[in-house]
């Protein structure tokens, strides 16, 4: 993978040259990992004309190791874990033959930005913007393979939970068990805090689990994902507990299922992101439930669980092939509950079979 990471850094360096900047300082952990394959806590990457340097803090006692540092990049460890790698990296510039530096202003605080400017008087600072995030947008097949494994782990964990007794258990307990099962099956950890909502909490976007217990006749909504080698996926499903679903539950579930299917079918290269949102959203709006929808119906995934592209009514840009996204419409009625259905897919052209579904847990309305 060292050649892959070196190629990514070269592409970023070329972008800097075109914009008239001599060097770049990358501080976002996901971006550092994308460009080097290594991102210990607090690490930053310095791309200069003469060489590339990672500046990082020493590990604190009990902190897990972050793998081996790349062999083709010089690593500089700070003398104290309390140091600021961003400021230390900027201090290396006088010896690296650069007079201008692009920084990730969207990641740095104002105080850290000022500290960089003070560390090297006369250094011209510019904004690197979302340059690395744009490089990360289209995934290579190795990245998609990691996402595929993350999805398999997630499906396994969810499938096992569905075979257990659920009535009487709390949302919090179920969420913790799901996260344990993710790790048991080989995940680095959960891709994000697991959401479990029962009864009136079901279908609520990003619901934080509570001590409410599962009851007969409840809707149960679950949203979880595994992180595997840094790559994160997401799956969400809604079930009925204990008995055959009521008529209103079947009607609402079928509506959200139809919306999610419309969104999935719209995932083709060249499609505007807002058109994918519209495809899913208009199904629910036509049924008179538009006000119960979340502001988004999907988003990109990768080294972060919520990255570009955004699938919203105001989203800009079009989809490219090999871009992984979620499609996750949901309807929630306060005090009553609702339905969410969420999959991770990879955008593929029609000639290649259309969108590739990574999360395959059944979307049938099961009574558990």
C-alpha cells in the first residue's frame, strides 16, 4: 500500500503546485490516514518540496498501538504528549525550502491557526480547503473491499441479534451488545455510536439509546455499522416485536421501503445528488408525510461515516462511479414511532449491474 499512499500524496502535491502553494499541512486524522496509511492520535502530515514528514505525539500508557509508521516518510515524535503537532510541523519549514503553506482551515481552530502563523513569521498561509476530501471521494477497489468486509461484519452482528430474545431488554443494552458483536466478528470497533429505538423512539434519526425496554407490538429500529481497517459502513432496519404488525405499521413500512428503493435505483454515475434525494423524498411527500422526514436521505461513507457526497435537497454535484453512499429515508412521528431503512451501496454504471448493495440483511418486515 505504500505505493498507493505515495501516489495519493503526489496528486495532492500537484494540486498545491497548481494553486501556487509550496507545501501543505494536513491535520484531519482521516486525511492523514488516507495519505499515509498511518494516523496515531494527534498526528499531522507535512508535504514539503524536499520531503514528507509526519509529526506525532508519543503514546500515552495503555493507549493501543496504531500500526507501523510508513517507511517512506520521516517521522518526528514530540517530546511530550501535551505538545501540538501542528505548531511543531510548521516550525520545521525553515529547513524544508518552502515559503508558503496550505493548511486545513476547516479543521484547525482559530487559536491553532494563529499559533502556526506565529511559529514561522513571514510564512504565507493559504487554505487547503477540501482538497484531500475531494481526492477521497472516489474509492479504489482496495477501499471498496474494506467497506465490503465492514458490511459483512455488520450484517453478521445484526443477524445474530435478531435470533435472540428481545422483549424486556433496554435500548442501551441492545446497542452495547451489537457493538460487542461487531468487535467479535473482526471490526476495529463500531463505525459510529449504535442507534436503537423502540416504540415511540423508533424511526427517529440518530436516536441515542435509553433505558426504555422493548415491549410487545413495538417497532424496533436499529442503525449500526462496523469500522474495518478504518473504513466505515452503515445499515439500518426496522422490525416489529412479538406479534403480527398492525395495519398502520405495515402501511408505513411499505411506504418507507418504496422510498428507499427509489433512492437506491437512482444511484447511477452522472445523477445529481439532489435528484437521488428527490427520488426517495417525493415518495413519502406524495403520501403526505414529508414533514416527518429528516433533512437528508443519505451521505457518503469511507474513512468517516458522514462524508461527501451529501444526499439532500440542496446538495451540489453529481455522483461518480465507485463512490460509496448510504440511502436512508425514514419517517418518525413524535410520540408514536416510525420506520428507518438504511443501506450502504457503491455507485456503479448500468453496464456493471448498477449500484452494488453492500449491506444485505433482509428488508422484509419481520415480527421478532
